[in-house]
C-alpha cells in the first residue's frame, strides 16, 4: 500500500517558531564541519566493558603519539542523523543498526564496543545537548559521528591497552552540492580486497584515505565521485567513495550484494525494503559494468548522501547518461525515506526513535 502522508507536515513558514536555534545561516550549510557545543566520551581498558561516559565541551582531544589508532589504524566510525519534524520533535533513524554495525567492526579490529543501549543512549544525550544545532525542518539534519578508537599507547603491533568511544555532531545539508552525480569508474585502484576476509564491509578508518588518489584525480577531471570495481575480476561494480549503488532496469532494481567488500549501508537496507514495499523487484547480487551501462537509471544511497541520482557513468572511453529528475524511481524512494525520517510519512516499521 502507498505510504500515508501524515497531517502534521505543515508548510515551511509555519514551522520552527519559538525554537532556540544556533545563530548560523541555516540556508548555507553543506557537508563541512561546524563545531557544536558538546561531545560524548566514554573509555574502556583492553579486555573490559565500557561503563560510564559523559558529555564534555566539543574540542580537541589529547592522545599519546603512540596511540593504537595513530600508529596501526585501530579505529572505526559510524554516521547517523537526527532530524527535526515540522511539529518540533527530534527523530533518530535506526540508531540500533549503527550500534550493531559498530560492534561488528569492533570485533574485526579487536576492540571492545559499547552495548546497543549504551550506544543509543549516548547518541540521544549528544543530540539533546546540541539541540540548538539540529537544523529547522527542511534545512538539513544533525549528522552524528560516533568514533571508536584504540587510544592507549603502545609500540609493538597489538590491540591498544585503552579505547575511547566518542560522539560528536554537526549540522549538515546536502553531501553532493551539484545534484545528480557524474561518476568515473576506477579500473586500477580498488577499495577493498575480495571475499569475507577483508575489511571492506566495516567502517574502518583505513578504508577511506586509500580512495583519495582516485577520487582527487576524478574530481580534477570534473567528475563528482569515483565508482570502484571488485578487485577479483574488475568486472563488477561495488560502491562509490561514500555510498552504495543501485541500478534500475524497467521495474527491477539491482544492487551489489553484501559479500565483505561492500559497506552494509543502513540507507541501502532501508531503500531495499521501501522499494519492495512499493512493488519493485530488488535483486541483490553481482552487478556487472555491462549491466550498469545498459540500465535506465542509477542512484546511490548513504547516510550522508541520502539518495542521489547518478546522471552519468564514464568507463574507460564510454560515457552513459541516465534518467534524472523528479520522475525517477530514486526521487520517489528518496521522498518516502526522507518522509519517514522527518515524520511526514507514517513510520510503519518503527524505524524512527523520538528523543
Ligand atoms: C555516511 O554516510 O555516514 C558515511 O559514513 C559517509 C562518510 C564517509 C561521509
């Protein structure tokens, strides 16, 4: 059944009256750091559980030059958003999914992780302490960045003796300023090694800087982002630098399956469910470059990116253009997702948590 639009979505001009907002240009926010008021910090020794954290003023942290994260990359992060509804509530979207993904990453890198409850409570406290930074409805969202890092000092290669779970947050607008994306297929550098043994499927900090050479070269040539291929065959698409990929052919949506090389995106998972509920067939499996180049439409998903159309893909000397604009499937799926996240569309699956 089509999603129901709730009656509490007023026009923009009616919303937000009387709220205490930070004094910034809410129309000018993009995806860049705006320091907020508080961050959450909780520590644990190796082999121990996290117990009690606290809010502290947002600012620099002090760690040893020989901290595990600085020397051996023992660190992971998460990303989630808080949104303000038109009737003044603040909603989180599936924060338990982020807690579970952080735990999987922590296990992979030999780190203790906060429990689900500790994670979600810490997120709630961080958002409430920074409430004035949650953008007015329609102006963006509060991006929440949990970090888990080996902060204890050591010299030899080993799990650090101490860990810090830290959450900071920042108001954000669109991740990609230019709208629909023009992607360049990278066919020399790979984002992740093939198979379940690698770290492509966790949000390890070490998965990001290695994409910079391809990304900066593509951007210098006018592309918005890079599309990575699987390292085993170089024939199938995996993901872009910060988002999962979907291609559409007729009424069928194809997306690379989660096989250890692709980040299990929470937006990806939600869009798959929304698409199936809306009557589309979704196939998770290997998606070849050839299939992608023959598709009608393509889009990407991620917490930061939300859902964004791909306008074109360039593979070697071939450039293919895709359907974009308000009539695309990605626009339809995006409006349902954002509607749920902002309280405008009924949340039948209890994905949102009001704080
Ligand atoms: C997110 O979508 O939350 C991400 O982690 C992408 C980020 C690397 C900007």
